[in-house]
C-alpha cells in the first residue's frame, strides 16, 4: 500500500462519498495534466467539500503502518481539511522539482492558517527534504500556535533536517509558548550540550522571577547531566510543584555512576522504582504535569525549589 492509498483509506472513514469522489477526480486530473492554477483551486476547494469540524477516525494499526511508510509520520490531531490537502500535496510532489517548488512557495504565500498547517505537516513527505529547512524555520517564527504546532509537534521533519542550533531554538520556543514537548518527534534523540545549558539558564530565569518551570524542560538533559544540572536537580527534589521530583527520577533512573547523584537518587527512590517498572515515563509527565500551569503558579508564592 502506498502512502497516498493509506491516507485516502483513513480519510474515507469519516468523509462523505461526494467529497472523496471529488478528491479522487482532482488527483487524477492533476496527474494527467498538471495545471498550477487549477491545483490552487483544488487546494483551496477542500474547505468547500469536506467537513469543517470533521475529525479523523484512527485505529491502532494506523500508527505502525504510517511509520513503516514514513518514519515518524503520524496524524494525531489532524482533521479532514488537513488530510485532504496533504493528499493533494503528494500529487504536487510528483511534478518536476522546479514546478513543485514554485507552486509550493506560491501556495504558502497566500495560504490561510489551516492551509499553512497542511503544508508544514507535509514537509517530511516531500522529495529532497533538505531544501525546506528555511521554510520550516519560517513556520516556527509565528506566534500562531496552530502553525507552530504543525512544524514542531508530531512532525518528523525538524528531527531529521534541523541543525542543533535550529533544533534548540524550536525546543526553547515550545517551552516559551507552553507547547507539549512530549509531542516533539525526536525529543530524546536530539538532546545536546548547548541545549542543556540553555534549558538550565531558562529554568534559572524563571525561578528568579518566581515563575513555573515545566518538568518537561529537563527531558533533553537525559544524557547530558552536567554539574549545573546536578545542582538544578537538588532544587527540584525540594520542590512542591507537580512533576519536578518525577523529572529527577526519570533523569537518574538509569544512572549507575553513584557519586554526586547518589543522594539525589535516594531522595526519589520510590519514583525511580516506578520508572524502572514502566509506571512513570517522560510522556506521562508531559501529559499530566507539562500543561500550561503559569496561571496556577505564577501568581502564588515563588517556587522554593
């Protein structure tokens, strides 16, 4: 099964027959004789054929099948509009590279927010992936959450093609605008020393201002536990804020060095046991404690941690 066939199969679970017939006809017409203007009309026309509020019905097998077709690709949080447009973009990607790039740039230049989200979501599906790094970074500069999320969350493109500097900027901005880090594809694999230093600095800035620090901030420190991070963990162990001690346990669960962290590990030993038993994960911490808690904690007493 091709990626397009799989996506069509998923879309037809919730979309009406007329919309699916229209999409199939448009894909066939563009393959037979690609015309840029008519493609624009079709891309925009998705909003007139599919349900504005129509979600997708995903089953357990979908995630594995999609990942086998394109590593890291997933449809969590997508709607009919986005999937219909991405299917059209797959047809566009079959055109000559200069035609493809010209059409894609023009689309992005006039796209509304939902159309932009579809384009950025499709980046890992396009040929010659290294060509779209600047485009992806432009998408991350926005303060519009839905567009930022289309690049940063559930999208394998940044992990595959971003430099460390670009990656680090994305993670830091995700924290600044309270986005869930556990939804960033490659968050565990792309940690680096420069990011860890920046994350620790950010935590200190927020602590100094009496602000909430998401426990997800520490996830990228997993393999880079510097002396500064050890001192940060001591502070976390004393915190009464949710998720902080859990973060320490996750950082230390696999540490066998003892020494400077032995006493810290002892302080969170019961949580370490939960980690080793599979009952506590970074994703769980992100879902339960990594939400926007600024309104809850920022107006209360300063963090003592």
